[in-house]
């Protein structure tokens, strides 16, 4: 029993949340991952996209005002925002730890810990700021609702920024920041946001992909 309590976070500095809080956090994360309801048609998602983009703009303004930072593509600004996230975040113990998936590299901390609601809200603002910074840095980058006929397409029906150089032309910044934040539960890295920013601005190339497409 003592080992089980330790595993669940009862003997750690991270408070254990109840089932109701778990559901609230799950719902928030689901909205970040899928901001449009599953039953919406593609045309309805297209109609809702301007509202989604406007929300991103408002989130950026809120974060810039809270931290007294300019809307900038300067890596130092991005590092300041990420540093604030790492300092302000609050990690709690999950009441239902996730099972480790086969091949997963997640640590025990990532499986048994999660962020509270205030931290998730800050994470959303950080993702919005990254998106605006990328739009300022990459000419032609624009929001679309992802769609691809007859393909196993990861971003089907989701809002994505499209127009990046390299072999990965699109992504959703909030989803990227969510991945970084989850990784930071086990291993926080101070310059993570500016590093990812540079990767997307410069473009990622998969060796040999162009040759395969030509054959």
C-alpha cells in the first residue's frame, strides 16, 4: 500500500486531484486537440475558423500584457515566455495514472502527473504566441482547416498553420506546445520554445523523401 500511494503521488509534493478535476482537465485538453466538434461538417469548420484564429489573437494579447512582452519573433522573447511557463506551472498527481503504451518512452512522472487547469490555460496562450511569431517569420503562412481526400491524414478537420518550408508544411502550434509541456514534466529545457521555433522557420527535410517522390 505504501508503494501504491507513492506511485499515485500521495507522498510527493504534487497534490492528488479527484475524479471531477480529472474530467475537467481531460475536457480542456480535448478542446485543445480538437477545437471543432466531431459531428461538424468540413464547411461548418471552415466557417468557424475565423473565430478560432481571432481567439488565438486575443490569447496572445493577454499573454503579452501579463508578461509585459512585445509581439516579437526574437528568440529571447520566446525563451522568456517558456521560462515563465516552467516557473509558473503547477503539476498535480493523477488519480488514474495512464498505462505505458508499448514502445513508449514516457517516464513514470509523465504517466502519473499532469498540469492543473491554470497551467493548461497558460499552455494554450503559449501555443497561440508561438503561432503568431511563426506567422510573422514565415511569409505566406496561414490558417486552414486540414483536409485530405483518401488519406490517413493526422490533421483532418483541425485548424493548422500551413505554408512551412521543408517536408512538414503544416502544424498546430498549440498541439506542439502541448507536446513540449508534457515532455517538460520529466525534463524541462529552458530554450525549448525558441529551438522549436527555429526548426519550423528553417524547415525540416526528411533525407531521401524527394528521391522517393520522383520515382
